[in-house]
């Protein structure tokens, strides 16, 4: 009888051990062996960061399938890419498996090179099939606006995708004639759901913005293949000062109807030289990381008539005194612009000898 009991106990132990091993194998294959962050936290339950990471992962997979030319433009995630910020975050977050894309905000922002992607309704259909709710925001194409034509056709400006309470923002960047990238403002129409997303928290859309074309690199963040700007700090600096003011074509046309622009050969030649000179000054100051703005008559010409005042005979730009560097004189000289006058001590006003 004792031998039978021993056999029974041994059999039960073998069965129990087998079941436990099978469970461990199932858990390993389903959760641990997959690349990227684990789906379950240490407690065995889904956390907020897990849900956000799954949302981003599902979107990135869709974007890759439809070959969307995206890059990560989320300011919170990009800020965490600095080493000091990452070390600080590792001290604050108990579960750092989603250290970049799960920034504690309910939004993750991506930018899309609109000129490199042909609009595909199949992407939106596939997103809905994956469970995403979708909101598309469109606006007039300013590239088609001019003094002769004041309105353009509608183009997509922003995509908002919502899943499990998290928002994916896709901001469309369009190439403009000045060799820069532009995105439009996000404006809700009267019939749109204003509770769809926390619009005040969006990185992009409060106003239109413009950017230099960033060089992108492919990297792995939280187990996902994403493109990011190579110079993250420069992109974030641009984002903070990217507000774009469109030329007021309607007001300019009204002004020019009263005061026609000078179309003489000398005036046309002067306006062309001014544009070339502004490009040269912009490149020179950009090399020094010095921001500047149009000033005085040059600014007035753009604001009032979307052009250059041909009889002004000079070009006016300004910089903040805190951005002044002594080597600015040498930099302009190397660019072919010699210093002609310098006024003041505490406040600088310089006149450069431009080759008009």
C-alpha cells in the first residue's frame, strides 16, 4: 500500500512540475523572448507606460508598412535623448523599459515629409482596423497663394490617432520655395470633436512653423526602429522659435493697387541682390548659431507688400546683444562683407559695406 502511495505522489509531482515548466515556456515565448520592452511589468499587470508603448509600437508598424517618411519630433522624447536627462530619468522611473517614448505625456509626436509621401487612404483604413480612432485636419495650401491668387486647395496638415486614451500626432512638413520645411496651424472646424485630444498639450499646431531640413539617422528607441534628427539639440532649439508668419497677400495686393511696385530693371535687380544678400547673411549667422530677424525698412517691405522696398537701397537685420560674438566681424568679412561703420558702446549698430 505504501508503494502505491509513493507511486501516486511521484506521479502527481511529475505532472505538477510538467505543468509548471509548460507555463514557464509559454510565458517566455509570449513575453520575454520578444524583442523590445516586456509587455508585463514586474507586478504582472499592464502599466500606463506599457499601454503607451504598445500604442506607439502599433503605429510605427503601420507607418513602416505604408512607408511613411516619418521621424520622431516629440519634444519630451527628444529631450530625454541627452545623456544627463536620461541618467536623471533612470533615477526617477522604477520601470525604465520604456525610457524614451513613454515620457509621461499622453501624446507622442511624429513629423512626416509630405513631399516624399503620396497620400494613401489605405493607411487610414488600416489604422481604423487596428483600433485607432482618427481625426484629420486640413487647411489651405499657402504655396499656391500669391498676390494674384489668394486661396489654395486644401491639403492635410495634421493626423491625430487615438488608441487606449493615447494620442499619436503626425505633423505634415511641406517644402517651401525658400528651401525650408513648413507646417500649418491646427484649427478645428465647428463640427469636430474638441474632446478628441488634449489639444493644449500638442507640440505642434498652435501656430504655423518653419524648420531647416534636418539630417536624420535611424536608431532604436525602446526596441523600436525610428528616425530622429542627427542634431537633436538644434532641432529642439528650432522648435522653440519656429513660429511662422505668412505674408498677408490680401493687404499687400490692396497696398500695391494704390502704390504700384517699381518694375524698372534697376528695381528688379536690386530686389534680387537683396534676396541673395539675405541668404548670405543667414548662412553666416547660422554658422555662428546666432538668430536674427528682419528689421526696419526690410521688415516693413515684407509686412506691407510681401516684397523688398526697391527705393530703400539697404538691407536691415537685427540680433540680440546677448548673441553678439566678437568673431562676427571676421565671419562677415570672410563672407565678403566688410565692416563700414560701428556705432555705440553698450548698444551696437553696425553698417556693413554690401556689394550692391
